[in-house]
């Protein structure tokens, strides 16, 4: 993978995102540009499905860097995130040494904790040098991990290093490009946030969401794309839903309706496919049938009024 230079300006950062099909606003491009220039982690917070994880993927692709992803979950520990020893291989080494009559336990202890028996997990991989340059290190959904693991990350983010008792300290020659995402299911400690630049990734406005749909679902008709976006925007603004649809769900819904050869938003088809857009039964029941018809009718009336010539 050939390495590309970092963008020199906010405008270049916008172009970088745009060439990978990511439609960003200027505030996101600004904080991303600063994070790259200052070599600071970027902490992205927002609802699920608004495009936080995609930013790391875009950076990896456009900058020609390896993407190393640490998917966080409850119970995540150092052996899963940082490193662990290959115990079966170590046992074989011990058996071979015993069979050959090697009784120097001190030397054997050094041998079995050699780096060739070390299994490197994402954190350690992110600190290692790479031919393509410092990798993009995605720490995804940090709020799902325990607070103990969050505290451990402070050393990594503060000093770009990690301590391995048997080997010593592993320190990055150049810090990785760190993207941290959270869906805010719990608060992240200030100590960790202080080491990052922060940005709240919000739902896009109608204009930007329509541009996203046009790019990601080119098979959808212009009318279908516009009506799907208008429908989703109304749901977010008007409905008290347990989980509002994100951009990812908008794209899935536009794709699904396009696969059904729909060229406009039909109330019956919209009701039948709500499970693509909404992920909770109560939300689907609240919106299905009469509410769908109401929203589609509102969208059609608004579209008609906009198309009428001014008097």
C-alpha cells in the first residue's frame, strides 16, 4: 500500500474525504485536519450509524495506511487487545529443552519469553513500524469496554507505548493516527478525553444526506432518493422513537426500495420495509401504515408546493 502525504489544509482534508465518497461538513474536516497535523487522537462521539467508523476507513484508503481495528466490548482485556503469549509453543520449547538435557532454568525463562512467542493484538500492532507509515488505529465503540480497560489506554494515548513485563516497553517511533468512536452508552472519563481532539458527529441535514444517498445508492431514482431522505428527516424531527434511524439505515432503506424497483416512495412498500429502517418493534408499530401514509402525503404536498411557480 503506497503512502500518501497528509492534507495541507482544511480544504485538502475536505477533498480527501470527498474523493472516498464521504460527504463531510467543514467542522468535521477542520478537527480531522488538526488531529492529523497535531498528531493527536480524534475522539468521535455520536449516535450509531452516523458515519464515525467510516472516517477511519476513509483515512486508511486515501492515505495508503494500514487499518488496525480494535472492536471494544464488555470484558475486553489486555490479552485480547494488546498481546498474549503463545503458551502451546512455549510448552513445546520447554519439552524440547528438557529432552536435550538443558537444565538452565534462567536461560530457558529468557528463551520462552522471546518475541517469537509473542502474539500481537491490535494495540501492539498499531505501535509497530510499517512500510506504509504509521497505521490508522481505530478504537471502535470504546463505551462498550470496561472502565479498567479505558484506564489502561491512557498509557497508550499519552506516550504511544505499552509495557510488557517480560520484554519491557514497546514505544512507537511515530504515533499512529488514532480514531476513537463511542455511541455514548456511558460517559468516557475526562482523563482520556483530554488527550484527544473531540467532535460530535450529528445526523446530517437533508441536503447533505441526499448527497450521501446519491453517491452511495446510485441505482435509486432521484425522486426515490429525495423522498426517502425527506421521510427519514421527518421521523428524526417529529417522532419520539426509541432509536432514530442513522445514515446507514437511510442507505439500506434506499437500497432495499431500489431493489424492489420502486421509483418513488409508496406507502404500502414503505410500511412493509420498515424493518430495514427501524430496528425496534415498538418503533415500527408506531410508524407503520397510517403514520407512513401521513408522512408520505406531507412530503408529496411539500414537493408540489415547491414546484409551483411563484405568483
